[in-house]
C-alpha cells in the first residue's frame, strides 16, 4: 500500500496542468480601428473622462463607471463607444448587462463595432440564441468577444450542440464555463470524450459531468490519461459509478494538496490502506478542505458513536457540515436516547443522509414535547 501512495505522489509530480488557450490575434486587430480617420484628427480635441461619460451619457452607476475608468481613464472620441453601447442596447443588453461587460472589458469602449462586435453577435443569433440569452452569456464572460467568429465561436457552438442536443444545454454549460468558446473543441473536448468512452464511461454520465465540471474536459488528452493512471494505481474499479468522479478529483489536486490530506488522515489514526479505501468509496472527500475533514473526524470520534473503521466504511460522513448537520443531528439522537424514546436506532450514516424534512418527520416532530428546545 505504501508503494501505491508513493507511486501516486511520483505521478502527481509529473502531472500536466490545464493547458492554456491558444494565443489570440493582437487585441489591436479586434478592439482598435487604427485606420479610422476620426481618430487621427482627434489629437486636437479635448479628451473625455470615461467615468463622467459613462455616468452622464449612458446612466452607468458610479461604481461601474469608476471600475471601467481604472483601466481607461480618457477617450479621444466617444463616437465608437456610443456606437458599441447603442448597438448592444438595441440587441437586448440591459443596463446591468452593459455595466458588467464594460467593467470586465473596458477596452470594448474602443472596439470597432463592425469587426469586433457585430460578427460575434450574429454567430450567436444564427445559432438560435435569443437576445436575452446572448446578453446573459456575453455579460457572464465578455472575453467571448475576443474569439474569432467563424473559426472560434461557430465551430465550438456546433460541437457543443451535437453533444448536448439543444441550445438550452449549450447555453447552460457556457454560462458555467465560457472557456468552451476559447478552445478548438475538435482537438480538446471530443478526443477526451472518446478516451472516457473507451474506458467504459457512458455518454449520459459524460454529459452529466460536462454540466457539473465543464473545465475538466478541457485538459490535454495526455493529462486525462495521467489522471486515469493515478486512479488505477489506487486500486479503483473502472466499473464503479464513481470512477469518473475519481478521475475528476485527481485532476483538481496538486501533489502538495494530496500529500497534505494523506498526512492529515495519518495524523488522525488512519492507516495507508484506510486512506485508499476512503478514496475508492468516496473520492469527493478529497475535494474537501483539510480543515473540514479534520473537524468532522475529530467531532465524530469524540462522540463515542463511531470509530475509524466505521468512518472508513462510511466516508461520506466526512462531507457533511459539522455545524449544520452532524452536530445538531447527534444532539437530537442523544436527547432521545437519554429519555429511552428510541427503539432500534439507524446507524449514523443513514441518519445523516436524511433530508431535513425527513429527519424532522422521523426524529423531531413525534418527540417535540419531550425534546429540549
């Protein structure tokens, strides 16, 4: 077992992180129109303060205007800014949408409407998105406007629609991570999906995980295979419904994070084999902070109701909130036990899996008069 953990740590050291998106054309090609004759003659004109302009001419809030002006203090001319903001308003962008876009990408105020804005909006419209969908999407990640229309946005949207089956699905995942519009999905997403399918992971589970963990699928293919290798080294069953979850968890951890959590478990009395079993049964535990894991383990062990072997068998308990689930439910059960009001008591794992209404129905409402406030 020690060899497995050492092997895993060695593999983590050579892990390849998420690759960066390809370099885009110079921002000057996208957001500037150097050939505009108005700009060349603007030196003699007084500069316009961006904050004042946004507040007075477009009714921006002071907070949004000042945020934008921290990147661009003055404009030589407001003609391009007026055309861009007016076009976006006409395209369904609300004041809130506009403020969010300008706060995050102030250079849009100097963008060339015909080359930098209109083609992107048209691609989204032609793909079947409504004006409100487009406004929501771009305001959630305005850097979409830096993507090439024909070679970037269009093909990416088509790939996603083929996988997810609808515009609604595409819009949902893009709101979670517009990074999908920054990659060549034929070279990233699609190969990764094929790799996962070859491992026996179903299309339905893959689609589910695209919504839950969209950026996971943008790793390089060799990185995905590296995560699979490490999970295999942990003795994980590829037929387990948690296999894909385990790969995703591995992809989110650095070597230092993994080692810190291994050392934490060991310091609390878990053996190396215990740690491997916990990971195989509930890999999501390792996505939890060390502080939360430590609090949950110490509180549960101090309750006298469970031991380490029970936690190894029921590691999902370590994901529960100590203050909002574990402590209050233990207190209720202890009160009922003191008054001999319970017959057969379910194990703690079952008790903590109940929803709040279900727990109240079984352990609170029937004993309301007997329980302490």
